[in-house]
């Protein structure tokens, strides 16, 4: 256990990922000051002292940790449910009030901001990993948080500056084919509002990762729910009061950044002094370590996103746009399962990291088995329900469904594909929690190549049914072995001496 705590204190969570481990570990260790060394000595002295040094709300072990995971998952589901329901309520009201062209323009700009998910340089995931590994060292946690906020703050300022310079130059009206003269006059302002809110939220959203890493999932999920409800309230009030359309859009897009700002201020203000970030805690070596880990997460996320989102272009190319439209609709139906997988994964990620930093491999192994079972039961049950009722649900949703295009084997294949990805996710979360990414790099690269070839062949031979079947075969051949190998390496690396 002493070895594990020492590793976490040195801040080497990201250094276990590549061949540059030793160099990165030495660099990060150099950034550790007297305060960190003192904390490390205290945490390795006795278990009682280590527990006392934990951030408030993060259980060291035992039933408290299991309860944290369970409550975190439950509140995350509630928060995500509110987050999904709010836009459904707002959509008809906004569509009628803003008009077809203005609402369509807003949605088009929102789609572009959604494509800019990479703007945080992977630092969100990197910070989540580092904080989990440093659960026994709040002072070093504060340094990591300070470095992440400072770095993304600089990124946000640069992006805002670029946005102010570029917006007057880009022909947004022609780009979005705006025909209404009134909407055309407001287009540059609408672009600034939407992109500006997105950019400002980049550093502000880090507080959610911090709260998750410190076991305070309930608070984080409550604030996320508050952001969604605030957007709902502001927009409905603005529409009822007859405020200008730009005010309605601004209220909708700025509610979440403002909520995150309030969360950030109140959270760190209420933290003990040793847990708070600050400008004096920003160290070059800490920032460099975060960036190295963040870039690896960024590359990995990019690779996996391409591998998982190439289906619709392939369908359009091989079978045509009509088939791609039908497949996209069914994909949205099964997308509910992916939301659940992501929510649970974000909850267990930092908890696994904290446990492995203390050498508690047995708990991680038991928890991973529980998560695999949970995923299997939930995703398997919902997937089976979607297979049985999928055609009726699509008919209720869209009013009609072409059963000759969306045949039963397509639904079965998507259910099987979702289940396969779900049950391997807990193994991958263990690797992410200590920054062990190399097995995933190999697995996703192999999957991307093999799956693309098999999907094209399957589409030509079997139609849409061949696509999820090809994905399952490729995933079983590439990512499943990579997930198993990486999981075993992670446990071996963090086990007792």
C-alpha cells in the first residue's frame, strides 16, 4: 500500500501510459514542493492520517465507497434525465417563437459547437485521472486543478479573441443559407452568443470533474440539473414576456456556463484552504504533465469517436441516403443505452483511481465485476425491449416505419453491439483511472481498420443487417482482447509489492 500511495503522491497517473513513463515521472516529481512532501509523509505514516487528508465526501474504503458509487449513478441518471427532458419541453416553444429560419440557424450553430468537443485538449479526462490517483494528497490535487483551470482559461481567452476577429469576416449568412433579411442581420450576433457561451464553459465545466473525482457526485449532479432547469425557466419567462429572440437564445445557451460559474465559486469557497486552487499553485511542470496526459486522451477519444461514428457515412455511400436516414433513426433509439454507459463510467472512473492508488486491487476487481453485471442486466434488458418494441416505438415517434429497411436482424444486431461495448466499458474505465491507454490505442486502431472493411462488405452482402454484425465481429477480435490485456496490466501495476 505504501508503494501505491507514494506513486499517487508523486502525481504519476499519466506516466504509466507510454514509453516515456520514467521521464514524465521525474518531471512531475520535480514539481512537487515541500508541502507535497510533507503531505506524502503524513499519508504514508498511518491509514488514519491518510483518511483524514481526504477531501470532504470521499470515502476511503468499505461500504461508504460502494454507497458513493451507487448514489452517484442514481443522481447522474436523474440529472441526465432532466438534461434530456428540458430541451424536449423547450423545442416546440422555441420553434414557434423564434420562427423556422432563426431556430434552424440556432440548431446549425449548436451542431458546430458540438463538433468542437476537442477544445479542452483532453484535459478534462486527464484531470479526472490525476485527481483520482491523488485522492490522499489534497494539496497536489489543488495544484493539478490550478494548472488545468489556468491552461483552459488561456485557451478560452485565445478562442474568444479569435472568435471576435473571425466572426465579422466569415460569410455566415451564405454559409447557413439564411434567406430572411431580419434573421440575416442577427446571424453574426447569434454566432457570437452561441460560440462565446461554448468557449466560456470550457474552463468552467472543470468543476464537475473535480467534484466527481472527490466523491461529490450528488453535488455535481444537482448543479447540472439546476443548469438545465435554469435554461428552461429563463427561456419560458423570456418567451412569455415577449423579449427579443436573441435574448431567448442567450438565456438558453448561457444558463449552463452561469450555473457552472456559481458552482465553481461556491464549491471552492467552501473548501478547506489546502484544497483550493489558486494562481500561486500553477506550476509549469504540473501543466506539462496534464497536457501530456490530456493529449493522449484527446487522440484516443478522436480515434474511438471516428470508429464509432463512421456508420452513417458508410451506409450513405453503399446503400444511399434513404437507408442512412432510416439507420440514423434506429441509432438514436439505441443511443439511450450509450447515455447510461457514459454516466456509470464517469462515476466509477475516479473511484477506481483512488482505490488503485492505495493498492486496493481486490475492491477494484469486485467493483468491476459488479459493473459488468450491472451493464449486462440493464443494457441487455433494455436492448431486448427495443428489439421487441422497436418498430412500434419508431412508428409512434415518426408516424411510420419501413419494416423492409429496418428489419428485425438490424435491431438484434444493434442490441448485441450495445451489450458488447457496455460489458467491456468497466474494464476500460479501470485503465483510464490510472492513465493506461496504450492497449486501447492498439485496440481502437485495429478495430477502426478491421471494422471499416467488414462493414463495407457486410453492407454489400446483407444490407443494413450486416453493419452491426460486422461491428460485433471486429470488436470481439480487437477491442475485447485489448480491454482484457489492459485491465490485467492495470491491476498488476497497482497491486501490492
